[in-house]
């Protein structure tokens, strides 16, 4: 299990595992960047759902993908790697 702590001083993922609690510093997950990305996500989501021209909706979909890629790189991948999920499971494993 993971939770995120984001402040103007530092950002971390706090990991709760069977062996205890650990933290991972996430230097790219700053408050300002996070607020910008959340704003971009909501603007793109609104346009993707209700935008007028097809080209506007396609651009919004690309913008959504960029935000999700950023989120993967900055937060999800480091957490999953730290939890030992950096590779797909072997065939037949749960």
C-alpha cells in the first residue's frame, strides 16, 4: 500500500509493507508541477468530453495521455519498483 505526501518542502511516497513502513523521495513531484498537471488534466478531460471540433477532442486526448505518462514516470513507476513490481509477473504466478 502506498500513500503520497506532497508539500512545498519535499514529496514522498510512504509504503506500508509486511516488513514495515518505508519512504521514497519523489523529487519531481512538486506542489507547483502537480497543480499544473491536475489543471491540465481537468481542462483536457472537459475538452475531450464536450469539445466542439474533432481535432480539439483529439488534442485533448493527447494531453490526457501526456499527464498520465508524467504521473507514471514521477510517481507510479518508482513506487511499483520499490514494492518489487518492476517486472511483469511470471506466467502462472498470481
